[in-house]
């Protein structure tokens, strides 16, 4: 009889499963990746996978939720140390440019998920909306510190840069959006 699986092993397996699923979904698309592909890439039996996540939709929501935490933490770690409020807002676009230049960049995981599943999955739609609201709230906090009433335009510039870079590739949309945000914020 095999030894019982420890809590630590459960955590490690769950994290590895989420890493695998995130990579596959982001690279190939959610609908193009079946659970057999997730099983094969993760090395976990389907029965174990379904113990962690009862449905593929549950797995997708967990992947997006975990990615959200990591993504927004990385953004904040880049932006928060910048002392000047105006430069802090512009640092958002510097971070986006770095992200857009990463190998394997395929656009916004939440916009991609929405495009694939948003109309048919309330759970995925809720996760996408939660991420976008949290991103908006981050930007709002940083823009409010400048004293300029330009939260919505800056948010739309960031979102537009993300969508454009996802289609065209490369960091140019972030640089263009940064220049537009700088103009909105005025001369320091």
C-alpha cells in the first residue's frame, strides 16, 4: 500500500499543476488544451488533478487568480519604490515595456481568457473582472497621488498598450502609452 500523501506533497503537486496549466493555457489557449495535455505535462494522474480542481473551469479560475497575485505584486514592486508620484505613474509603462519584451509574451492572460470563455463561463468572467478592477485600483492609487484627474485615461492607456502589444508584439506600445501619459500628467 502506498504511503499517504502529505500536506506538503499536496501543496507541491498543486503548485506544479498550476504552473503547468498556466504555461499551457497561456502558450496555446485554454480551449486548445485538454485535460489530457495538462495530465501529460504535469505528470499527475487525472484522478489527482480532479481532486485539486473538480472541473477545467475551476483550474482556469485558479490559474488566473494566482497569476493575478503574482502579476500585480511584480508591478507594485517595480512602481512603489519610485518616490516622485508622476514618475511612479510613468513607471507603470516601463514595467509594461519589460513585460512585453519577455520571451513568450502572448498578451494579457485575462483578456485572452475572456475572449475564449468569458461569454460562456461566469466564473472566468468574474475572475477577469476582478483582475481588471484590481489593476484599475492600483493605477488609481498611483494617479491620485499626482493630484491630476486622469485615472481613467491612464488606465485606458495601460490597457490599450497591453492589447496592442499582445497583437503586435514588442515594447513599442508601452513606450507610446508612456509618452501619452506623460503629456496627460503635464511637465514636472
